[in-house]
C-alpha cells in the first residue's frame, strides 16, 4: 500500500501544471542543463522583464524541458522551487543542482531538482560557503561540484573555490582563484582539470585563461595556440568531447561619463584534442546576445550551436532589451535558424514581410494608434488570445507574449517606427499595423 501511494504521489507531481510546447517567456540570467537520462534540455530560472531595466523584475520558478527530437517544450511548475537568477545549474547523478544566484525566496542553500519525480529539495549545511553569489562559475568532476568566483552581495568579486561532495553533503574550501577572482566567467571540466574562460574582475574583462587541478589543489595559466577570442563576459558556452565552444558575450566600454555595452557575434572552438590546445574561429555571424544560455550538439552530421533568451541590447541609459527568440547556428552549413513555435520546427529567420498581408483588419482594433507607451487590442467575441507577436519593418520578431493576462501591451521598449502585429486566438489569426511614436 505504501509503494502504491508513493507511485501515485510521483505521478501526481509529474503531472502538476504540465503544459506542452509552452515556450519560456523572455528572460536573462537563466540556466540550461542536459539530462542524458532522457536526452532533454532543462531551462530554469532567470529574470523576466516586460520592457526596460527599470521595470519591476520577476523570477520564474518553473522548469521548461526542451525535447530536441519532438522539438517541443514542456512546462512544469513543481512546488517549493527556488526563485533565482544569475545562478549556475549542473546535472549530476540524474539531478539538476542549482548553485549561486540572486534569490527571491531562496535561502543560503544549494537546491536540487529531480526530473523523474518533479520535486525540489534544498541541500542545507551548517558550515560552508555563501551560496548566494551572482554569476559564479561551476563544473562537475565525478561526484563533486566545483564552483568558484562570482559577485558577492556587496558587489565585491569573490576568489573562493568550493568543492561540494554530493554523496556526503560536505563542502571543502580549495585554493583561491588567482588575483582577485572573477565573475560572469565560464568553467569547463576536461580530463580531470577545470578550465576557466573570460569573465570580469574589478579591473574589467579577462582574456587570460587559467586552469585548476583539483588533485594537487593548484592553479596555473592555460595558453592555447592560435589567436584567442577578445576578452568578454557573460558569453554562451557549450562542450563536445575534447572541445569547448563559446559564442557571443559582452564587453564594457566607457566613453566620457557614460558606459556602453558592446556585443560579440562570433563563435569559437577550443580544440582540446591536441597539446597545446588551439583556438579556432568558426563564425562572425552569430546572434548578438549576452546573459543567455547556449549548448552545442551534433545532429545529422551538422554541428549546431543553440541559443535561448538573454539580453540583445543595453543602451547608455541602462534600458535593456530581452529576447525570447530561440536560435541555432548551423556551423557546418553556415546558416542561422530560428525556432518557429507555430510549426514546432526550425527554419530561416524572418527577413521580410509583405505589408499587404498586414492590412488593417476591421475585426481587430488597436488603440491608440499611433502610440507611445501602451496599446490595447479589442478582439471580437472575447476570443481567447494564444499569442501576440510584433515584427519590425525588417520582418524580425521583436516582441512576443504568450497567453497574455490582458489585452494591453507595453511598447515603451520599442523604437519609433512602423510595426506589424500578429494576434493568434484559439480560433482565428488577426494581422494589423501599429505606429510607435
């Protein structure tokens, strides 16, 4: 009877709030892990902004599972989930472990999520590190999680390195990172060694790679052959056997009294199969993005670099544009593809729109039009809206709202100009135009 009750509880937990092909809302500071037990990718957490950086932010505590074979998302919202952003997530022993990050409801714990039971649990400890560091780096070797650096709550940069033993629930303080440490960097495990790329310290972005040997508890410089990527932070990364990949990222530049952010659009491979390792530049045509997530895989003999979410623009005044577009760059064929939620498939990026297709629809009213900060849509017969998509004059999707709570749309984050609005309901599709002043 006890076994039957346990099985029923697990089945109930798995079915709670499950929604198929619920694409995650726009966000940054989220994480992604690959689960080799079901061959799916799990996107979790992050900060959600509807318009600009000054808008009230929210943390998403739901988990989004992407099935690369079915090309669909499944959204689940298990109870007792932490609300975090700027964290790292790692897959170990079939569970997703979350370390670091800015936290809304989460205390000084590590958290683990079991995809099989769809349950969260916190990993408490009496003595150990402050787990609330932002933009820390982390990787797994065997049954140990190593996480290092990050930004403390007082904005100082940490150089601490901790080893967490998941079997014994113990923490060990290791040798500190060189100099003052780093944050917004990437850490990759290779042949028992941890390789650190990019990030920032108190003096700016770092280009010098470093390596950590857990066996000897020592640090060293790591100098591959070839021209290296420019110094950057918050780039996307992925790993294949004997290969480390990076894409995008950002660098700060100061001009007079203002600070601006420059975005990278390149993709690099670090070939670790040879000694010394070698950097190889693969493309300059990636999507400009930072603070998103990425992964790389080989499918049908094509090498694909995936990118989801992140920040696509930061102005000198601090306004932030967030993308929820799901892209992948086919490195083998040198083409960029975009995920199309309607068809649940991959295709080319929308580059043009026939304006005649977006002639004013008498059944769809937009008010006011022109508008500056907000518009209201009037849908006939109170039809339920499934999604609202806004395209610019180049045909690029610049804003998407899935299952909106109201028929009001904030457009203060859009630049002035002509836009095309596509509204899908459960029964119809409406196309119209709008001018942003």
